[in-house]
C-alpha cells in the first residue's frame, strides 16, 4: 500500500531516534556490563556481529542468478544399486526435482554411499533420463574423475544426443578428492595439470560445462570456518584456472569452465553472507585477471556436520533454514540432505521431504522472486564484507605457500581447520552451540525412524598412493553426544534399564522446579535417565523454609536403584540443607553427588559434605556425562 500524506504526518509526531539514543537505553539495561561482551557475537573467524546496523549504501551489483528465476531443486542419486538409484531419480524428476546430483562412491559428498564409477553402473542409474530435456546433472566425483567423465561421454554418444544439448556440471575436483582421502595417486601439484586435458577434450566434443569445481564442503565438513571454506574453494578454482589457461584455453573462456559448491547450514545470516561473499571474491579475481565479472554457477548442499541421528526430525528445520539462506544468498542449485541421512541411506519418504522443503519455499513462499533481498541490509552487508576480507587474507596465505596443493602437503590448511574444529567441539561440549534434540531437549523415548537396509559402501584402493597427506576427515557435531545415547541404549538392551541419576529435590516445587528441569535435561542428553520426585518437604524450617525429610530422601534414592544423585533446589534452600543432603546421599551409597547450580561461597562446605561435581550453564557437559557413564555403567564412552 502506498504511503499517504496522513501516514507521513502521523510518523512525524515521533521524535527521530538515533543510535546514541539506543545506546543510552541499552546502557541502562546492561548496568555497566561491557557492551561487547553482552551484545556483540563473534564468528569462528573472529568477525564481530553487531546487534544493530544502519541501512547500508546500495551495494554494487554482483552477477548472480537470473533475476526472478528459481534455483534448481536438486536430488541426490546415491543408492549403490544402480537400478534402485534409477527408480528414485526418475521418481524425483516426476515430482518436482529439476536437477540430479549423481554421487559416486568415495566422493567428498558421498557420506558412505554412492554409485560405482563404472560405465555400466552410470548407464543403468541414468536409464530413461533425457539428457536434452533441460534437466541438469551435477556430478559429485571422487578420485576417478577421468573414468566417470569417460563413462558419461560414452553414454551420451550411445544415446545419440548432441553434447551441446546436455546440461552437465561434471564436478571434476581431484584436489578435493585427495584432501578428503588423505592420499593421491599423483603428486598434488600434478592434479590440476592432469585434469586440464580432460576438460579440453570434453570442450572439444561440444560439452558446455562447467567441468571443474571449487568445492568448499571439504573444509565445512571438516569443521572449518566460513572464511576458510571460501578461501579453500577459491584456491582450488584458481589452481584449475591456471591449468586450463596453460593448455591454451583463453582465460576469459577458462573461467566459464569452473563452478563452485558450498555448504549451507542453519546459521541463516552467515550462510547468506557466505554465498554473497563468494561472488564478490571471484569477481575480484576476475578483475585482477583483467576481466569483467560474469555470473558464476554456485551449487549448495545442506551441511553434513549439522545433521543428527537423535531427534532427526529437527534436521528438517535445519535444512529449511539452510535452503532459505542459500536461496536468498544467490545459490543456483540446492541439494538437501534427507533428514535421516546420518542414520543410513534415506527411504523415499525422507527423499520426498527433502524435495518438498525446497518446493514449498519456491512455489508457496516465492522466495526466488526477490533479487538479493539482503542487498543494502546493514547487518548482512557488514558480515559479507567482513567475510570477504577474512577469506581473502586466508586465500593469500594459501597462495603464498605455493597454492592449494602445496598448502595441503605442508598441512597448512589442515592445521588451521583443526583449530576451528576444536573450537567448535568445545562449544558443543559446553552447549554454547546447542543442538536441539541432541545436546538440548532430549527425548529418551523417541520413536525410531526408518532407513533403507543398505550397507555402507567400502571403496577399495586399487594402487598404492604416490603421496599421503593429513586427511580432511568429515565430522558431525552431534557425534560425541550420540555416542553417550548409544551406550545408554546398549545398556538398556542388555539389562532392561538405562543408567539413572536420582534428583534429590530439596524444599518445595517452587524451590527445586527450575533446577530439577535443568538437571533432567542435562543428564538425559547423555542417555542417563533422571528419576525425579515432588520433593521431601515435611515441615517449616527457619524463616518459613520447607525442611527436607532426609530419611524419606534416602529411601527414595535407594528405591530408584540409581548410582548417582543430584541436588536440586534454590540458592536459599541450599544454604540450609544442601550439605546435610549430600552427606546423606554419600552415606546411602551414591557413587557421586552432583549439585545443580554454581556453589559460590558454599563450595568448600559442599565438597567436604560429599558433593563431587557442580553442573551449571556453561560447564563442560560432555566431559561431565562421559565421567558419569564411567561411574554408572562401568565403561568409558
């Protein structure tokens, strides 16, 4: 609706608000606490994320997806049985998919499944697929780049299709295949030069490409930061660009033969900024080469590392945010990992949910209709520029080391990623980065979900490698907590009961309710069932406080058959009753007594009374639960 003069007059009645006005109000709330500590977040690249930004100046245009055009809805073709893979691929295309990601076993994005690289397997998987119907195929290839491209070329030829009528992104990336495997049949500095003739041959046959890919997922899957992911993708792309130019392909043409692939995760703003930053960074490289920037193809895949086995339904929400962010960030194609991908090979229902996540956002929410909706938004523009600067600095470091191959051999990239990975794992352990359904809000009785009964693919090594490097091994952030839950499930299957913790609730519900809920959540994320109660208050103590019947508490502890106990109450009640309750539990046989909350000045008294461990927001949850499993189950996790 257009503004009227009355609307403007009404708005004029309000005094103008300035940043200084806002800061004065904030200072009143913070009461002297440091602004930067309380309200400024920092990414794993150390980039400051401010709470408030002014509108940014109109950004210079960056060549991106065609305005108003939807991104491609891509579906994985990764079933090891080519016939089953073919059935799923055709079903996906009939129900809304507009692109296919042909995943080969052992590729960076195979996640334990994928097709064999043989001619027969690829031909069977693509049986009935019309190469000239406008549907894109994107390959996710491992070390067998040449074999896969040869098989696809032969298939197109047998079908009598003109190569120029196909839409194939060949996804050739031997550098990333070596980085993930930790080994290569050739020295790493020879991989790009060996790839260039393959690309030249495909180009000569009439295929349009793009052919080589700078795949940032390698770093993202290993726990790296956004700037590290961008820098790696740029470094790989530059290696291929140089090799193609050296084969005689003009650099203006060579750049069009390369595309990019990034991971999209549930951090909406960082993901949007990352995809926008990639285009700006590559445009800077094009300018440095004396070229006017052109649109690049950027493919997205929802992040493997954010996937969870526990409460996998939450993966649908994570994927929806990731698709939203990648799409609005300008991705040309998006591939959603089905919500059960961490549990095994997804069934048709899981694949349908992955497909429909995109279709709803495109067809019902019309997200693709707006061109770069984050453009000019102060926060996103600021984060994009900061990411560009950090990624460019990291990229220059890799180039200064001799390029991506040399940096991988030296372990430079791996060491930097390992530092960030360790920081992420520490944040997960302390629930600074919570995982809903896994490290927060667990459901010990969650219903199992179904996956296909298909064994993971083991990729055989055919010859000894010419070089070995430190592998960029992938991780899922939830795995340490999942191991605790798995141990709990095994104990239940063996004995009929899970490990337990008795909640020693002191006082009335109003005293212990909040901390009892905290303790229940705390222990059950590790599969340790919390045995709770309504407290053991029998009479009024000093100043009207409820007094706990310690005999009843001890009897309830023994009846629970738990081996450990946790005190839960208010700070005021703790002063009166915590020490006596801890002694009572210790005498009754508790192998460890926990205390929910920070002890403050009570700590010396509590420790001498039998309290062993204090649990509170920000403590090392994972280490505490691992030690608890050792106590209650008798084995380390």
